[in-house]
């Protein structure tokens, strides 16, 4: 199985980018970690215009009633993330 996390080129930031101050370091750190070591059965893509908006696809776990299923979620990491929990829509 191939897990792909798509981070648009405009969000590949360097420490001296003026945009960096608008995006919490925590979000870029977590996306980088997901890209390097994604959980099995999970695909995450970042919106082209807003790095805080994520689209997630999850495969149902083996040996469960959800096996073979594919589940789609949308997650928005608000301005106060991680101090305020993220919003999750299905």
C-alpha cells in the first residue's frame, strides 16, 4: 500500500519566509512528520490555499466490521490550534 501526503509547493517553507509567521510551526512540524512516517491506511492532503485545511482518507482496519471500507474526513486546524481542538467534519 502506498500512503501519499500531498503538501502544495507553496507551503514548502523555509525559516526566513514571511509566510512562516502566519503558520504555526506545530502544523508544519506535524505535516512533515506525517509525510515521513504516515500511519498505515491513511492518506492526507493539504488544501492548495490553506495549509490548515486537510482532507483525510482512512481505510477500514482489517478484521473489523469496517474492513474494505474507505472513509473520508475533512479537518480544519483553527487559528488557536493546538490550544483549541481541531474541527473534524465527515
